[in-house]
């Protein structure tokens, strides 16, 4: 929906799949830490088996997060910077664990939470992931309750009603954010930072050149 409105989205779930592809550093670490049981005969990671393991074991979940999250955030920063260079006014980070980890919170301007009732949340997760009811509940319970997330968010999209109503809320949020001048401040700060770096480099070159000339003269 956001993409339809011209807003670029960086999807953490898609990046999470990329960072565990065969041969990547995260893939190799998972092999070392979890062994062959969470891999398919083809050698690819079996996300279903891994999920069943980590969502019932807090320590294993912390371990997999420590392996994958640095890689995910690295790719996320690259994509955000690319959109920034392309002149985009804003970028939306689709982060399921935004509040749970807190890692990205210092870098975001506003937070948006999509809310729905508990039964609807369970049904949608089962339909999207093909999970059993118990598997879906394990995944939901491993995250912060939606009620707490909505209390911390700057914007809340109620997604239990019609698609039309949901879209109307999203359009209102996008309109509000586009009216902000935050992107101008960010570009000015980046420009000043670039000037400062350039000046420092020029000063260092001048200093080195002066030392060389003194040695030549002496």
C-alpha cells in the first residue's frame, strides 16, 4: 500500500531471507551453531524447522538474532542510504521487532504500528505462514503485545475493518509525513558533514605536503 503511494519500503523480512542464503556469513554461523538438523537436503536453510526451534527456546532465539540482526541492519542501512541519494523524502522500515530490539529506534523519525484484534492477528499469521495454531501463538507470544506497541507508536493503523478504511488511514499518515520538513534538515546535516570531512582531508593533505617540502628544502 505504501509503495502504491510512492513511499519506498525496506522490508526486514526480505532482508532476513537474503542474509541466510547459502554461502553467506550468517548461513555459515547457523551451520556451526545449530548443526545439520535445520537444513534441507539441498543445503538450504529450513526456515520452518529453525522457526519451530527458536520460538520455543528463548536462548536459541537470542542466538539466531545475534547472528542475523547485524547482517540485516547492515543491508538496511545500505538501502536507506541508496533511497536518500535518489532524493526520496522518506523511507519506511518494515521492522517486526522494532520495539523488541530497540536497535533502530534512535534512527527513526516516527513509528507506525498496524493494529488488529487478537483473533484476527492469529488467523492472518496462520494464513500467511502456513503455521499451526500453536506455532502461530508461539510467534505472537515471542513478541511485544500489540497493545504495548500501539501505546508507544506515533501513528496507529487500525487494520481490522475494511481495506478502504485502512488505506484512508495510511494515506492520512503519508500526507502528514510529507508535510514535514525533516528531510531538509537531514540533507543539510549530511551536507555539512561532507564539507567538514572534505576540509579535514584537505588540511591533512596540506600538512603532509608541507612536511615533505620542508624535508626537501633542508
